[in-house]
């Protein structure tokens, strides 16, 4: 294993043996059920994880990301956002999409029929979330980069387990650029489809899905505000 490896201490990653490991500063340690390091990784697993972390991630073009996102969307929910098939329990820190019918739609200047949100809080009758559709795609990527600092797992999101989530609330993100545009309250009574949760390893892809459907104004008009 090369010396002077520049990997942030605490970086966590899942290996080919389906176990999750944490970088301890000089070597990788296997994480047990209680989140503690139980033993050191063997040389093969250690080399595998180090190589993955140090190998520069290939940047996808916007077109490539769009195609990848569209493929995921087609697989999970079909050609449109009408037929969600996976029911998920709503939990803070997770990312969801669903069909919605705004209660005060007659007085709202515009609203999104198919939100894509990170849930910040759940309260009696509804929930609070950040809807990525209210900002243009390039700003979504920047916002997600900042939000990933609050992820319970570190490293490349493509390697995140299904248990990863954002440990974040409104106080932590209200100072982020565009957060004020994204924050919205949703009522359970107005949700019109099953909740579809985005797997954590798809977070980077789903933010590009072009299925926002604004009522009242076009997407470009909403993004320009």
C-alpha cells in the first residue's frame, strides 16, 4: 500500500465483500453493527478501497448524466411520474419523489406536481423538505455537494449503502444559496401517489431527472427567479 495516502480520516466505503470500512489514517477498519471498528481490512480489501478512493472519478457530461438519470427513472417509475410503484416510509434525511396536488393551488403563483425532496422534518399532517426542482440542474449539483457534508456516509455517493441519509435540518442549510427557493411544506392529505424513495447511490443521478411539472409557470421562468 502506498505511503502518505491523502484520504480524509473517517471516510467510509463499502468493499466487494459487502462490508463497510472506515479509513483510520493508516489503514482501513471494518465497521461493526454498532458503528465501531471491529478489525482491520486484509491487504486485498485495503488495496481495493484505497484504489477506489484515490482514482479520480470520471466526470460525466450533463447529457450523460441526463441519460443515466432517465434510465433510472424509466426503470423505477415508468415513462411518466404518474405510476410510482414502491411505497416507502417517510423519514427525515431521505430523498423522495411523489405526485402532489397543492391545497392552495388557486392562489399560488406556481407549484410543482411532482416534487423531488430531501425531507428535513415530519410533523402531524405533513412534512418539510427541500425540493430540487425549484432550481436549475447546475445549481442542484452545487447544492447537493454542500448537502453531502451532512451525509452519514462519506466518499463517493455511488458507493453509499441503503442506510445512508442526510443528518440535517433547516437551521443547518438555510444559509445555502437557493435554500430559500427550495424549502416547502407538504401535506399528507395532498399527496396523490405512493412515495418513491431514491436509493442513496442514485442521489447524484436523480437530481437531473427532467420530470418537474410546474403549474402556473414554466420551469425556466421558475428557475430565473
